[in-house]
C-alpha cells in the first residue's frame, strides 16, 4: 500500500490504490449501467432506447500533434464498448508566457483533422492560457452511442475465451519517443528508422475504431480493451482482473515492431509496459476467434490470437521454448518513468 506521506510518481494511479479510492468514494444512480472501476475506461448511462457512453482522457506525455492523440485515445475507449464515437468536448490549457497564436491554431487544426477522419463532432470545450504549467495539456470528454444489446463491457472475459490482438505493440509509445526524444537519437539511430517511428502516429496508427467495429460485427465479443498507459501487460491484467480469470499469453505471438524494439532498447524500456494505443484486445469464445481475426485482417490490419483466459487466477506468459513466467507488472507506464527520470 502506498504511504500517505510519500509523493506519488508520474503516471496513472496504481490499480490497487485506484480501486481502494473508488470503493470508498464512488456513488452512482440506477441509470448508470457501467460506473467507474479498475480497467473500466468509459461510463455507460441508460438513455432509454440507447446507451450513452462517456469517456474522458488527457494527453500529458506528448507535445507534438497533441490534438491528434487526444481525439484518437478517447475515441478508442468509446469504440471498445461497441459504441460509435460521436461528440467531443476539449479543455485546452496552454502555458502562460510561452504560447503563440500559431501554437493554439495548430492544436485546433489537429483536433479538427482527427475528428473529421472519424466522423466526430467537435462540439464544445474550454481554452485557456494558464499559469503553473510548462507545457500544453489537453483533456477530452467524448460521447458515443450504442444499442443496449450491442454493449461490450470490460468485465466479460470468461475461461476458455480467445484473446485477439491487433497491429502490435507499442505504437503510441514508439511515436512519442521518436517525436519527443528524437534529437537524442540523431547519429545513434538511422534517420529512416526515426522517420518511420515518428510516423507510427498515422501508420500503423493509434486508432482502433475500425478494427473494434469489424470485430464486434464478426462475432459476439465478451470484452474489449485498448492498451494505453502501462502497455499491453497492464491492459491484459486489467481485463483478467475485471473478469475474475487468469491468462496464458504466448510471447512469440505478440508483434514488437523493429522500430519499437530499437527505441525502447535504447532508452531501457520494456515494450510490454510502454503506452500502446493503436493495439486492440478483443476477447470472444474460442470458436469465434477465427471470424474475428479474419474480419480485422480484411481491413488490411494484422490480427491474431495471442492467448486465452483460464479458470484460475494466474497470469502467465509463455516464451518460445514453452517456459512460463508471470505476466510482467508495471507500477506505471515506462514512458512516464523515463520522463520523470530526466
């Protein structure tokens, strides 16, 4: 348990601490279908003939293309409930004394472009030149809709379920490292590698909206999750904890892009614990897994089964030789750790 007198490190609150706070202080009404909880990335509210899905997330690691990040990470969490992301409100805080009109307009342009790509309305928010901060901070509030029968919740993982992964890891982390720390890598990493890594923001891209929609249409999904802070390992643990199950994941089925491997190795980061927007985890009955995989691949997006849920509570990673190790645990995201150590 965290000592109450010790300063908390940068990054998300540890799951144990978050769970304790939510248990103590959360209050919901009877129209809240899905309220706050560890591994729950969006709230679901009963509006009668449909459910309203609500999500909020900030962007704190990145500075370059921050508006693009904001739209996509919020839309991803809407999409993993089976809902369609539709409306965005954004609070934009720019540092006093270090913000030009061009900086503000660039954020607006990125927000507009990303919303246009996904068909989302930028319908409100707040913009402020603020004291007490040294970099731009965006906070998004996104809303979407889903028919009640199509809702996918994060706690539905069942023993025997197949776990499908799309694209690979850690797409967002790779883009952040290249864009925010690229000057440190000049002369150490080939320029074409840095260029490709920076472009991960768009190719393979940090949106999972298309594959989430395709997967949900292909079969009845029991759970979906997009790995963000804490990376793939944290997302897998959150899924298993929410469903009250264990996991057996095959490490050799989890793609790590060459650019990701090179950059994370240079900075001493573990790819499985590095922020990973752009990957989708989808769980379904084993007999439905091939349909889900093929539906995602039909979009030109890689996907495959990387493991299964088990009836015990053990979370295990199996290496190429068949040896089993516990799923790695990351108290905070690897990039948060790197940035704090600077």
